[in-house]
């Protein structure tokens, strides 16, 4: 009789897990890597950088999976970063200008500014479940494109 109860409990937990994941995955749309905010790769003088710092702490809640990038002044960045991990499709996140020269223990060098890019927490959790935590923490897997700011004559 106890074995049967254990099986029922396990099946219930699996069902709750599936329902919970289904709910979380439908809460908000995932950020795709096909956004128009990417600077076209055909743009001359497009450069790419890796982050100076990566924080992956999704167990702390939203906004705890991010990277800090240091960009040269006079350059604009893609509004999205890209994370590429072997065996997984590229994952994109949102990038914002921090508005100051120091953040999370990173100080911008003279002539540079800081930007912060976030990944969705559920994507980080999904990667961790797949055993990709170490790859997620590697700076070479995170990339941000940028180019010289173009001023329009007007």
C-alpha cells in the first residue's frame, strides 16, 4: 500500500512540475534573436565585445542574470546581446545604458561607458537544468555588437 501511495505522490509532483513550467513559459514572450534593433552585420566597422562581468543567480529572482559591458564613448550598441552555448540555439537578452561609469565593481576606463544586458531568468534556469551553468558563466559565450554613432546632417 505504501508503494502505491509513493507512486501517486511522484505522479502528482511530475504533473505539478509540468503545469508549473507551462504557466511560467506562457507568462511573457521570449526574446527572439530576430529583433530589428540589431545593427545590421553589413554595417561597416561593426565590432563585438564580451562582458567584463557576468552574474548568474536566477534563484534570487528576476534581474539576477546579467552581464556588464564596457563600450567606447561615441559608439552605440545593439539593443540586444546574444548568448551562444554549444548545442543550444542562440539566446538573446535586452541591453540598457547604465548612465554612470561604475557598476557592480566595474569602473569604466576613461573614454568608455557601461551597459548592462539581461537574460530572462527562466532561460537561465532552463540552461542550468540542462547542465549548462559553467558555459553560461563564460564571457566568450556572451557577445554584444556595436558601431560608431552616425550623426545625421539636418
